[in-house]
């Protein structure tokens, strides 16, 4: 203990300010003062970064951090980046987290990790990857966030120490860099050390840290001449004279590692530490590093040199037997070499060896002749596989070898890529496959390798994926199933890159040459799907007719048939066919199941089928389907674009139900996920469009305009069709800002784009209704005609919400004498729908019109109901409008509060059951011994709470 204390004092000279920062951070973490006295409030975590060049003492400081943390009762997680392990995915994450689960069986691990087990388990080496689709990188990072957060809370206080962060694998470093800002919310102190000039770009966040260090790392400075003298005298004795010590400082430039090594070298050589011997120091210092170290190593003998080279190739945590195999040495010879290297202060350790310092490891590795280094990596790959460590462990060595047409190398690299891809590291998988392609693979395997390479790039580099998959199709392919998979994947990535026409053309070419009827049917289904999303489809009516004829003949016996039926559902919605037809096909599509997380199919058709229920006034059913779909995404670890779409579209469903506050929360969550995927993606267009719609409904026009500006939500609009239609939303925003001429031009352009495609349903896209409002300023007669055409289309679709909304907006542009009648009919329809916000708008509009025509009593009734419903929706702008109208009528607005929940009252449950049995409102009123108006309002509340129109009550589970 005395010796360890002396060593600690010796190696931590002139680090008082850094240790003070560490003690302060540990004190905040543990809730104690630095002297260990009374608690001082809630513990707080932080990030501390230590920066400095090689040998400056970062590792020594971090060792002291670990000691002090353990002394305060902290759980300590530690890891170290390695120069040779930078290509090993999650190498650092495994060092940090794997020991925390050591010894636990699978059942215990599943209990501890819950639904994250299959997502993070493979990445952390806790279980083998599953055969399912791999998690996306963001989903895996979210899982690692959960694991670390869970451990930090469970085993608080916790200190995470990462040394040589500049050498950490990219997957681990990106995760930790993104996680770092969260530490202040947790009982977790993160301490990282790195060389500033070698820190990669994806870890730049460590250079500007929140919290402790004043926004910057702790920069370690070289030791002063006084400190170097103390180090020298602690090794050589107090008799070392000042001139000798000062020369030691001069030749080492105050580098602590070089100083300690130089003093040890002086001691080993028996040099007297006086001024007369000072001239020897430069030669001795040269022997500590670089070529001098290499020369010193060579003097130890050929076998020892080969063993050191093998260790340098293997990296960290070197097992002597494996190093011996790589070096081609026998057991005894290897043991002698290890002893010699320990004696020369090059290696340390027993059962597991490591280099005394990374500088030494780097010098030894760079000293290996280039050709021999490549051969050693090749030998290491064979030895790693023979040792049972698997192809993923061998891959980093194979990446350093030269192509030689070896099928074994291709086999190992493909196996390693498959393993790392399923573990959530597509970049590493891509590196392995790119190297396999250069080997090159056997002629008959080339297409398969290109397909695997393209698939590995799918989430990160879609343009590269397209190139690889097209190259694969140009290769001779004997396996027809492989060719079909390539075509499916190519069309998918083209579509997701907003190249829908190319996706459709790719399938069309393959359909012509495919002989298998079932395969051809699936390709037709895929083509139908991408064409359904094309804003520039040349012949939509023809495709619609062909799809309708085909879908009507199919029974839904397999997934392909159900997808076609699902697309038929969506086409019926877009074209505005009667809603009961769309619902009929939706139920047919769902009868055999539509999985959301099938990687070979995509999630588009299940989402479209689910949304069809919303447009058909059954949003409650949509939410049930979305809940199941989101659960599928999260189980699969898909937390990028997939989850963004799900949250965003769920927000749209809540918006159409009139739950505006909930809709805003969901869409902002979806937008955050979309922004992690990247700007300008379909996911972002969806999210921004829906957020603007919600903000306009809430009366926050300025915020909606700022959102559009911040996200460049304007022309040119995407080629892919999005919901809601982006150009229509933009026109609505211009109208809300009073820019009526611009709004008219934009909305008319939307109509010219959608009309030829047969997209005529105002329930899906109310461009006509907003155009009528814009036209009413300059061409009121044209506005009425436009609005009435939209009403006719809404009546054809037949849902209460579509008809009610169309009638309300038609009333807005109609002459005064017609408005009351239109608004009364609008309210009557909307009372039978789940569209609470539309009902509130219609009630306030009707109350306003009645007040202006002198019917104050009736006006008050509708305004009070409209105000109450607006409060329940969170429609702040409409609330103000209703209050102003009540004030203008000489009435006092009621106190604003919302009491509505999704739970049916006893009377509402009775009404729901009676309506489900087919009773009319008149019959329901008699059963309740109430007037018909009361029955109507109770039924309206039931529809809003259960998320269905009155005709759908018999199909929902709520009333029973």
C-alpha cells in the first residue's frame, strides 16, 4: 500500500487543477462535499474530457479517477480504445457494459433487458444475432441509451471512464458522443481521454462539453523541470544532480511517460545521474521510442521480435497462446519471448498481455515490414477462426490483407458482414463486403456479394445501394430467387430515395421476363404500390381500373394478394368511392394479417390500410392498428424513419379526431426522429406538413409560418405523395397569413396535379375547399361553384366528417341567405362523426351566423357548445373566436375547462349499445325518456370518444 501511494504521488505531479475538477464532479455525483462531509442535494452527473498528446499522462489521470470513484462507493465502468480494434464494431461498448451482465443466463438477461434483449444483446456480445431484420443504427443507439441509463439508475452513483477515445470504434463513439449531454440528468459521470489531433469528426461533441469544464476539455500540459526532477530522483535517488535532471526535462520535453521510461533506462544501464553523464541522455531517450525502441527490441532476438509483432497485430487483451500461434512459436519459446518483453518494459501482464503504453504498441506495429505485416494479419485471421472466435473477430485482420482470389476469405468476410449487420453495425458490414468484392469472389457468387453489399448500405447510403444492386443485376444470376430479391430491394431503395418512376420502371422490366406467376403477381403488387405514391404517374386511371379488376378476383390467400387488396382500399379512398367500399376492402386485406415490420415488404401498405379507416370516419380502428404497428417497429429496433412515420401519422389521426394537443406532441416526436434520419426526406415532409396543420388549427399562424421557413417547406415539393398533401398545406398556410393571391395559385396548382390522377376525395385532400376560400376574395361566384363541387364529391364518399367539413367551408363562401342552412346541415353531419375539431368549427360558425341574423338565443346555444368542444380540442384560436362572439351577443363566456375523457358515461354507454343495434335517434330518445336533441348530443359524444361515426358503432368494442 505504501509503494502504491508513492507511485500515485510520483505519476500525478502538477495535476492539481485536473484532480480538483474530478473531485468536484465526484462530489456533485455522490451528493457530498469534496471532503466527504454532509450531503448537499440531489446528485448530478457530468462529462469531463481530458485532452493531450501521447504520453502526457491521460491514462495515469484516468487510473486515479477510477481509484477515487471506487473509494467513494461508485460503480465504475471502464474501457479503452485500441488502434487495432477501431474496426471492431461495439468493441468499446462491450468493454463498458458486458461485465455488468457477466454470469447471467439468458433468462436473467431477458428479464434485465426486457424488449431490448434482441436489439442490444448481439451488439454487446450477450447473445447471438437473430435471423430477423437487423435493427437500424438509431434504434440500436436508443437501446444502448436505455441500458446505460438503467444501469446508472440501478447502480448509482456510476462513473464511466473511456481512455484513448480517439481509437474507439465508430459505432461506440457515436453512441457515447450523442449520449453525453444526458449525463447531467443522471447519477453518471463520464470521463473520456483522447488525443486532440486524432479525435474523429463524429466525436466533435467531446470538444465542447456541457457542464463541468467550462465548456472545454481539461488540457494536460507537459511537466515542469521541477516535476521532472522529482520523477527522476524517485527512480534514481536523491543524488541525481540538478544538471542531469534538467537535461532529462530537455530531452523529454516534460512528457511524463518518456521521463519515467528514460529514468528506468538510466537505472538499467547503471548510469550515474550526474552532469558528466548528461550527454548520454539523448541516445537513451531515443531508445525509449520510435527507431530506438525498435533497435532495442531487435536486440532481444528473432523469436522475441516475432512474438512482439504478433502481439502488435492482435492489439489489446492479447492471449499468449494465440500470439504464439500467430508468431509460429512453440509454447516454451513463446513464454521466453513474453518474459523478455516484460523485462524490457514492452509488454506487461500474465494470462492476458498488453503493451506497457500505446506509444510502444504503435511503434512496434509500424516497425513490422509491410509485406510481413500483411502476412501476419492473414495468419491472425486463420488463428482467430481456429480458436473459435468466429468470422467477425477475423474480419479486422482480413481487411488488412491483399486480395488474392481466396474463396475462404470471401466466405469469412461475408459471414462477418452478416453477423455485424444483424448486430446493428451496417458500416462495418459494408467494409467487410467491399473487401470481399475486391478479393474477388468466385464468379458465381459475385451477384450475391453485390446484393449483400447493397443491402448493408440501405440505411446509410441509398445512392450507393442503387449502384451495387444495379451492378448485381448485370451479373449472370443462376438463382432466380436471388434475382427477384435484388429487384425488390432495388425498387424499394429507389422509392425511398424519391425516385418512384425508376422504382416502377425497374419492376415493369422484370415483370415482362418473369415466368413464375406468383413472383410476377408480387412484382405487380410492388409496382402498384410505388405508382400509388407517384405525384407524376402518367396514367393513374388506367392503373386504378386494372388494380380494381385484379383485387376483386383475389381471395387474400397470401401476403401478396392482401397487399393488392390493401392498395385497392387506398385507391378507393383517393378516388372518393363510397366509404363502405373502402372499408370492405380494408377488412379483406386485414383478414389474414398485414405485418408492419417485414423487411422484405415494407410498411407502406399496412399504413395505407390503417389510414383508410381514419378517412372513413373510423379513426379508433386506425389507432388500434398503429399501436400494434409501432410495437412491431420497436420490437425490431426500427426507430428511425419507420418510427417517425408511425408517430407522425398517429399525430395526423389525433388531429382529425380533434385532439390537437396530443397531435402536436406526437408530431413533434415524429419530427425529432425524422431530423435524425436527415433533412428533405419524405419523413420530414410528412412531419412538417402535419405540424403546420395542427398549429393552424390551434390558431398559431405565426408559429406555423416559422416552422415552414425553418424546414424549407415550400416549392419544389417532393415527387412522392405525402399525407397531408404538402402543396395544399402550403396553400392553406398562405391563406391563413392573408396572402390570398399566392394561396389561390398554389391551391389551383395542387388541383391541376391531383385531378388527372383521379384523386378527387376532399376527405383526403381538401384543396378545393381551401381554393374556394381563396377565390372568394376576388371571384366569389367561382368560389361558390368550387365549394359546391367539393360538397358533391364529399357526398359521394359519404362520411359525416367529409360532408360536414365541406358544407361548413361552402357556407363560408356562400351568400348570407344560404349560410345558416348549410351550417345546420354541417353540424348535423359532424355530430355523427368522430371529428371533434370540425364539429367545434361548425358550431361556432353556426352560432356566429345566427347571432348576425338576430337569432341570439339559438346562437348562444351553439356558441356555448362550440366553445366547450374547442376547449376539449385545445383549439386556442377557435376558443378566442367563440368568446368574442359570445361577448358580442351580450353573453358571458363560461369558465374554460375540459372534462371530456374517453370513458363513456352510463347514459352514453346505453346510447352506444342502442345505436349499435340499429336504433334511430328518435327511438333512442324514447328509451332514455329524453328529447331527440339530447339523444343526438349523447350519440355525438359517443362517436368522438370511441373514434367512429355512428354507423361504425356496431363494429367497435367500446359499447359492449
